[in-house]
C-alpha cells in the first residue's frame, strides 16, 4: 500500500512529489470513470472493493493500495507507467 509508513522510507524531497502524483492519478482515473459513465457502485464492484472505499479514495480521505490502483487502471484501460 502506498501509505505513510512506506513514504517515510523515501528521502524527504520525494515524499511530497509521490503524494501529489498519486493524487493526480486518482483524479485522472475518476474523470475517466465519469467519462465512461460508470457509477461508483458499479466500478467498485468491478474492481472488487467496497463502494465506501472507492468513495473515500476519490474524495482523498483514503489512500489506495497499489493493487487497487492497478485494478482501477486496468478496468478503465489506462496504462500505468512508472518512470
């Protein structure tokens, strides 16, 4: 999971960057979901997480695991590249 424990292992200068990039990715995935007119309920079911979990991720109150991020990308046809 991309959480504060793992982020704390990163050098300080990279922590804010990683948090911002995750936030940007989640915003992008939310827009893609909305463009495809997929409800949060249907999308959560498709990626096998609770509706409330998806809602919290999209609102920024919960951090997704890497597995959830990958599932979201796959379901929306978004290629995730790490540089």
